């Protein structure tokens, strides 16, 4: 993305503007992910058939709370990864040379 005068946005500008949004990317298309997703979907459908209306309300509250916890964990993981990457970048710049490969 370019700014006025042909300047490009910095990493932080791009992050702020939402250009880097790993959470909004498509789901993985691995067989393992698809199998887990199907299992989760089947279990939810079974619960919706088996539970009473009152139990479904409690289950919906549980799902919402679980979603919020997952969001918080994802944000924490993203932040932690960012800080680890920044620390790596800082330390990498301090290395005068890399060891020879054997």
C-alpha cells in the first residue's frame, strides 16, 4: 500500500490498517482439520436434537463464553509471537557473522 508521494506504509501502519489480519484468513484445508471440523459439527447437531430448550440456552451461553476465551487466546498468541519475532530481529542484528555450516 502506498501513501502520498509514493511512500510505502511501515509494518505498524499496515498492522494498524488491518492489512495483516491472520485471524481473517481461510481455514486450513488439511484432511485432519476437515475431520475435526466434521466431528465438531456432528456433535453439535446431536446435542441440538437431544437437549431441551432450557439446556440449549445453557449450551449457547457455554459456546459464547468458549468463543470469547478462544478470541482472547488468539490475540495473546499473536501478541506473544510478535514480541518473539521482534526479539529475534533485535538479536539477529547483533550477530556479526553466522557460524559455518558443517
